[in-house]
């Protein structure tokens, strides 16, 4: 019985898992190269990471037709903001990061939806 199980499992592991050797050093090296490329793409010339909301802020300024100034208060309906700055998740909470970034700049962005009355 034991020999039957050993024969059965030994044949399954060679066909199911394929080759049993793996070059771990090559896999680690590839992973490290991938991370360095991603971090290099996000870094600006001065070494600081790029602002992920820069494009959103630029689109917002283009829609308002003037640059955002400190102390400004902006009110948008969610449907209008989705046309200017589209998101996959069509909810107010998809814009939390942008609202926080604008708050750091001194700009207050208020988003109203039909569900929040």
C-alpha cells in the first residue's frame, strides 16, 4: 500500500509541479530591478517623488480657467467633477486624496452628490 502511494505521488509531483529546481537569485534580481525602475519613474530631478494629484489639479485649474489660490473655496456637483476628473469609483470618497492634497495647499473643495443632501 505504501509503495502504491509513493509511486502515485512521485508521478504526480513531476508532472504537476514541473521542474523542481528554481533559480531564486535570478527571481530576486528581477524583482529588485523592477522596483528600481518604478521608483526611478516616480522620482523627479530633485529626488522627491512626483505628486500623484498634479494632473488632477491641472485639470481642475483648466476647468475653472484660473489657477488655484490659497483660501479659495470650490463647490462641485459629483457629476460635474466626474466629467473633469474621471474616477473608476463614481463616489465622493474616490476624491478624498485630492481633497486632502488641496487642503494642504489651502484650497477647500466641497463635493455634493444626490445621495448626500
